[in-house]
């Protein structure tokens, strides 16, 4: 008779236990702002200047003193021309300055009239140009005030912010050619399983019976790169105790995390679990999640220096591996980098499908947003079906035991946010 099964661990508890073991890596490195996309900021960025640094025109038109331009039809003398990157002279009463977008508003002027509202009059005998303004000017109109974007001394980006294109642009607008970011986590990746064959080694026609291509290695490597990691791809470690111990030992010395897929199901004979146990410690969790469930977390001692490498063993089924990475490994990697935001927020959306039989585990159903703003369900939710992840643009986070009826509001987690 089988021993009674231990209750499954709630996913939130497993995640909390996992993250409790993770401290941010010490130290930061300086990288060129150009190359910092996806990195996590190691220190606050405090602005050393006002942005914009000076009052400037938001339009092509005429800089004026608003006091001179209170009546539509008012005529002003154009006494100067100011292009972006050039300084003008102080504006006197009755004068206007021809001005272009981004050019400094001259002293004395406090408004810009867009050129569409200014009629250039025929030149005067003295060669001066005049403009007639078709509308009154309000003080401040079409003037971008110094500091309206960023005030000097303001904390513009906080340590722990993950830098994306907009953040890089903002850092550059403060004059920063380099930023201090968390080091890249170094991750050793390997797969287990005698059935695995590498694409390119054997043509599809010649696949031996029982063999499958190693797909996890490809998406895990890509996912790790997205998370800012340096990846050592150790391939498939030979299915022998000595070789596995040796591989883990070397990996621990040079990496922050060792990530494997396969071989963590209960009762499975494989060499990774005992090898990790021999070099450190290992917990095997049965998590209330579907796809997913088995997950190994452990630590491998370093032989060459103090400290340890984290070990995560993902389930082998490709969809389980993929989803477990997003839910568990992604936050781990973000925490290692000191990121302040580890989770992806769910969006409530209407299910345009029925799910009449809730599972006893919390489910992550692959769905696609449809043109009506609702969610369609991929027909095959099996944990081996990678087409469900490609077709889907996210998952519904469905609590254990919950059924879904067409029209119910469900919690949608978009892949795009996880992968960004
Ligand atoms: P396991 O977790 O090792 O029991 O594997 C569960 C299922 O996932 C089995 O059908 C394996 O063949 C499959 N599997 C394991 N590793 C991989 C991999 N790297 N790529 C594709 N399928 C895999
Ligand atoms: Mg296996």
C-alpha cells in the first residue's frame, strides 16, 4: 500500500520559503547607460540638474511678453530669431522673437504664440518684420518650464528599479553615461533525462524510439537571458553519480544559481537529487499548482571559497518547467539582483469559456485575449503541450477547486509582462 500523500504546499508558501533563502548579491557594477537595458539599478539616481535646464519653447512661433499680447490683432515687432541651441537677447516691450521648438525663451518673454496664430506682415521700410497675433497670449503658454520634468536633487529612479527603454532615456536626460546596476546572476543550466536528444544531433526521421528533443534547454536559456543572467549551458549531464557530483561542484564554484530541469518527480531515480544532498542540502516540494507541482530547492556548498550556490530543480514537462520558471525562478533572480518588484500584477478579465471542473491544485490556464476583450482557452491544457504557451498570451490564475462559467471575471497574467 502507498503511504498517504502529504498535503500539497500552497504556491504562495513555496514562493515565500524560496525567497526567504535569497539575499541580494553584494556589490554593484557600473555599466554604460546604452547597455543597461533590463538591469536592476543598484543605487538611487538623484538628479544633478533641472530638466528642462531652461525655459524653452514648446512650439515653432513667436516668444512674447504676455502683457503686450492681451488683445487679439495686436501687432509686435520681430527683433530676433532664436533657434534650438542658441540664446536670445532680452525682449523689450512691443517686441516678439521668432522662436523654434526647444529654443530658450529669451529673458522678458513669458509666452509663445504658435506660428499658426501669427500673421507675418509685409516688411517695413526699415527692414523690420512685424507679426499680427490672432489670439491673446496667456502667461506661460507653450513654454516648457525649467524643472517641469525633473527638479534638481529629486530622486528620479530608486535603487531596485528594473531599467527599461524609458528609464534609460530618463537617465540619459540627466547626463548619465553610466549607471550602477546589480551584477548579472551567473546561472549554470543543465538538463536531466536519458530520453533527451539535442536538435541537430539527430534528424527527426532518425529519432530513436522513446527519444525526444531537449526543448527545455532552449526556452530556459532564453528566459534566463531575459532576466539579465549570464548563462553557462552545461548541456545534459551524464547520468552517473560521480559525473553529476563533479558537475555540480564546478558549477557551484562559479555560479549563483544552478538550474536543472527534469528528475524532480517523486520516486524518480536520478542522480541530481542525491548529488545535491551530498554537497549541501535539498528540499523537494509538492506545490499546489498545475502545470507544475514538483520543485526542488537546495543549496550547494562552494569548495573553492565560502558561500553557496542556490539550486532549483524544475519539473521536466515543458509547460510545467516554463510556468514554474515564471512563477518561482523569475522572482528569485529578481531578488538576487535587488529588484523591488518581484511579481506581475493580474488583470481582471472576462472568461469567454467554461471550465466546469476545477482542479484540486491552483491552475494556470493558457489563454489568449480575443477581440471582444475577453479570454479564449487553449483546448489542450496538458503540461507537455508547448503549443499552448505559444498560442496563449498569458494564463488565468485559477484558485484550487474553482469552476469558471462563460462571462466570469478571472485573473489574467500576461506573458508579455513576465518576459519584459
Ligand atoms: P521528469 O520531470 O524528468 O519526470 O520529466 C517529465 C516529462 O518531461 C517527461 O515526459 C520527460 O520526457 C519530459 N522532459 C524532461 N526534460 C525535458 C526536456 N529538457 N525537454 C523536453 N521534455 C523534457
Ligand atoms: Mg526525467
